[in-house]
């Protein structure tokens, strides 16, 4: 049997899901971890058109925010904060230990920091001296994460 590697610039969601399913199956087999769970929250206008939202995945106890966007018309009105609060509530309901998000230095670093996210690390070397920040917000307290005296 022969195999070939092919490039696709805009792969279908169905095709990329095959990759995710393979990773999830391996994680279940190796560590008994749950399947990666995808989510999204949307802001829709009266006609149902998306005016903003956030999405990501629940990855083994971490809620990762992959994208957050609010239409220019709605910015500065608290919608981004409401989306992030909805995602945090969802993370807590799913028993996530922490949340993560990425941003560039010219995007929303201060916004995420105001929501309690802290810089976990940063990566340099992007075009035009841009800096890519990896942020984290812990959802469980130290007290919850400590083993009980009876254990």
C-alpha cells in the first residue's frame, strides 16, 4: 500500500475532525481521558446574523478559548466580557481546572488580564516584532486542589 502527503489550504471541518477523533481515541486508550469537547457562544442580531462570539474546546480539564471576536459596532459595550464570562461558567460546569487563551501584543492582552488571566509565557519572532502571549486563568483554588487529610 502506498501513502501520499497532500496539502490543503482550507481543509473541510469533516476532514480535520478525523485528526481530532484520532487524538481523542489515543488519549482515551493511553490515559482514559474524555473526548475533546467543542463549544461556541454567539451574539446574534434580530435577523440571526452573527455579530460576535467565542469558541474553543474542553481539552482534558482545560477550557481553551480559540477565538473571540465582537463586531466593531458592538465593541466597548461589554459583549466580549459577557462572552468570556459565559465561557468561564461553562468551564466550571464541565469541571475544568483552568482556562487558556492566546493573543498578540496588538490585540487584547489588557482585556484578558482584566478578566483575571495571567501571562503563562510569551513567544517572540513574529512579523513586525509582534509578540504572541499565552494566558491562563486558574479555576480551582489551591484548597480544592490539595488532597484531603483522610486521603
